C-alpha cells in the first residue's frame, strides 16, 4: 500500500510539473508573445528550479524521512501555486511596463511566478526515492523506476494539457486543477501516514504481550 501510494504521488508530481510549465507559455503570451525567446525563458527557469529542487529534496530527505513530510511537500507545492493563480497577471504587467525587451522581460517574469513552485515540485522526486529505498543494493533500481514513473507522468501531462485541457478549460481553471491534484496528493500521504502510525501503535502492545507471556 505504501509503495503504491508513493508511486502514484510521483506520477502526479511529474504530471503537475509539465502541466504547469506548458501553462507558462499561455500565461506569458499576452504580454511577451510566444516566440522562441519566451519559451527559452520558461524552459531555463524550470530547469534551474528543478535542479535546485532536486538538490534541496535530496538534502531534506537526510533528516528522518517520512511519508508525513512527503505529503507536506505536496501541500506546500500546492500553496505555492496560489500566487500564480491570483497575482500572475499583475506581476507580468509590472515587468512588461519596465522591461521592453521580450527576452529579458519574459525571463524576469517567469522567474517571479514559476521559480518557487517549481523548486518545491522538484523536491518530490529525490524524496520519493529516499522513502521508498529499503536497501543500498536496490537504490539504483528504485531511483530508476521512480524517475520512469515521474517522467511518464510528465509525458502524459504534456499530451493531456496541450491537446485537450487548453481547449476545454481556461488557464486559471487548469491551474486550479493542478492545485487540487497536489493538495489531494498531500492529504492522501498524510492520511496514509496517520494510518501507519495507528497500526504501529496497535501492534506494539500485542508484541509486548506476546513477549511477556513467553
């Protein structure tokens, strides 16, 4: 059950990252256009953010990793999306009025809106590897499998967002959908973590009774 939950959460994280990245182009287009400069800015910001997220997630996983903390990352990531929902247009307009060059304007605007949420989303992959790894011998296989699941989620998120969601929903609605996915993933991880704690608490007295009887 625990393994299945972690795999599903890694898939949803990959899905959400690419969904958010593709929406970045639609969000910036009214202000800076959709040229190669804009997409270059978006990709640069996301790659930088994910690299920082991988580094931070790896370090964070060294301190008593748990499913509860894993769920907390999802909840924080969902909350980090809220500024992009409520304030992105104001921030883009603010940058657009001050930086006329679409290359640097789009880069600065993308940094303001996409950097922090993407860093937090990037923390999910290395943390999931840490809490799912049971031994050093299997760590390589576990990491490869989880990155496969996450990348598969990213591929499906790319296709679903670019082919369908942008046609059916407005940008803010897709952002709310992404927020909901991350928030529900975080809640699910916390619920499973709480159930695991209750199960352990129920097992310990039974184990102690068996020892005392023996």
